C-alpha cells in the first residue's frame, strides 16, 4: 500500500467515517481486516412471544433479544427488519437478508436451502379449539374439521401429514392471528400452530372459551437461526455467540423474561 493511498484513506476515514471510504464486502460475515458490515436480520413479527411489533413499530420478543445478545457477544452490527414469513425466506435465498430468526423449525427440507445454528428452543404443535367442541386429542382427530394454519409453517405440514396433502378443510393464513380471528367468528373450527404462540395469543386476547390441546403424537420441533446455505463464516459466528450467551447466563435471563412459569 503506497504512502499516498494510505494518507488519502486516513483523511477520508477522519472526514467521512468507515462507510464512505470504499469498503468492498461480500455478503455475510466480515472478511479479515475489513470493517464491520451491518447484517440484515429478517423476522416475521406476528408470532408472540418470539417476535411481535412494539407499540412504536420495532420488532421485539424472545428471538429479537436473543439475536441482539448474540450479535453483541460476537461484535456484529445488525438491523432487525419485520419482513413477514415468505419475504424473509425469499430474502435469505437471494441474499438481501443475512440472517432469519422467527421461531423457524429446523426441517430436512429447509436444510436443503438454509444452514441452521444449533437449536435454541424446543416447540410442539398446539391445537386451539373451542371448549364446547367435541373432544380431540391429536391432529388426526380433526378429520372433517376446518383447520387454520399459517401458510408454509410446520403446522401446515403436520395437518397435511395426518390428513393428506390436499385436505379440503385446510385454510392457510399469512399470520397466525388471522386464523385465530377466523376461528373466533366461526369461519374455521380449530387452529394448529406452535404451542407457545397459541398460548400467548390466548392470554393476549383473553380467550376463555377455548382450550389448547397438545398433540403428543406429533414430533417435537427445534428452532434454529437460519443463514443462506454455505455461509459458514456467519453460521460459525452465530453458533459461537449462542454458545457464549448460554455460558454467561444471558440466554437463561432472556428465556426467563418470556417463559417464566
Ligand atoms: N415453527 C414454525 C415453522 O417453522 C412456525 C414459525 C412461524 N414463525 C413466525 N414468526 N411466524 O414452520
């Protein structure tokens, strides 16, 4: 590096700061010696207590606290954006999104396109059903019922697995809240979604005429944080950050903030 170049670079840095002085960087992670790149974290902030929108329009919740703590531990700069579910997945594929965190269950199909961190949460599917409805125990018992799910989620996969792929009573929604709304006004009979989330909605909306049934025949699910397949550098950082906040007790603090019994 020539003296003159170095001088110009330092002058530029002093005058305009890092971003303006010709940084060239690839997507995700920081090349050794390069300055920090702001990483875009996408979420679908309609999934409390994991993510929802605060009254001032910022994503908040367990996942948001988690990714912020991981970023801090790894000295990464992040910006969390509420994109919605499908745009989040699409963005991760096309590179406009670096990291996705949204209570995303690690599945074999998703692992073909994304890489996931070590699991950070264990979940189950819950069936939200009116108290006066005939008893159900599993998703397989829901045959003949109108079932609402968030489209493209494991709730949909479970219903399709138990009742068949083209099951005519299945209705897909963009968000869990829309399905719950339709159940309340009688357009559908039940909602199948991640247990902790239906529970949170039940509390939030003070639904006292419903029950949540845990389908114990369904497999447990593990949430992971997703990056584009092959982005090993970024994945390693996230895994290291996750391990560090587990070690330091910060993970437990965040967990207890949202899931204390
Ligand atoms: N765990 C489920 C899945 O991965 C549902 C996740 C939905 N998350 C959300 N933020 N809407 O398919």
